[in-house]
C-alpha cells in the first residue's frame, strides 16, 4: 500500500502508475500535470482506464465501481476519489 494518504502523495503515486502502465516517456510523476484530461489530452481508452483502476484498487485496497470510471478524468479527480474511498473505510 502506498505510504502517503494525503492528496499530494496520492497524486504523485497515481501519476507514477499511469506513467508506468502507459509506458510514457520523458515524463515523471513530479512533472505530470494532475489536471491533464486523461481521455481527451492523453488518449487513454477504456481498457487503459480499467487497467489503471485495477492497479489502484490493489494498491489502495479500495473498490472502484465501473460506473465511476467516467468521473476519473484527471489525476486530481482520481486522487480526490481515492481520498473519499479511504476516508469511508476509516
């Protein structure tokens, strides 16, 4: 499980997962724009998003409903979603 549960730490961790899963080059978690639209600007398709969601579920021990996928358009929104799920668990 990721060590940081604050928004900044989650954003960095989610960005690193996206970079790794999509094999993005010349970008780091520190330089990744958390407000970048993953579908419109980065070209993530539904299979990529499903893969990323599965990794996040495993890493954070949460459940991400498929119905929520359309809400997860940016790393910032994903971090906010994860924070909400983690808070609901505690």
